[in-house]
């Protein structure tokens, strides 16, 4: 079984009010769940990481599940794929949590996509932030 997950996070003001958006699709590319959540004051990078954490927690523990993430932050994708080190202590906390959560699944892959291809998750983030005012 495989899930395709688009995540996005954003903060207006960076740091400022932050939100996450998650779109989970099944193997047939049918959307099975959408999540939008206000996360309070955060940076853009923190919101991006928190979206991945929330998505992994939402999927639970499924050792037979392959997950492929689609993320428009090249920095976050490169950090999660081990190409870049995570130097910021607050981000390292989320990175470490993600690496622990990954063990609950058969495989987890992170793919960078252009922002325009992450429209649904980005739209959720903006809707949450618009409604938080």
C-alpha cells in the first residue's frame, strides 16, 4: 500500500502566525484526507517541518505502508534526505521526531516539487491563516 502526501507550511511575517496544510491521496491518487491546522507563531521552516510531523502521525503505524511526500521547500527536502545538515536547534527537534516516526512505515520518500504543483496544500495553509484573523 502507498500514500502520496503533499504538505506545506507557512508563516505570515516569518516568524508570525503559522499554519500547516496536508493532502493525503491513495494509490489511485484519490484524496482521502485533508488537514489544515493553525500552529501559532512560527517560522516558515518550522511550519514545513510540523506539516510533515502531523502527516506522519496521522498515518499511524503501518509497517506495510510506503509514503511519498511532495514538498515545495527544497531546503526541507534536502535536510530530510540527508543532503544538508540541520543546524538550527528548533528544526533539529522536528527532524529527529520525523526520523523516529519514519520507522513506523515500510518506506518514506521526500520529493521536491515546484510551488505551483503543491497548490492544494498551499491553499489549505492560506485558508487557515485567513480564517485565523
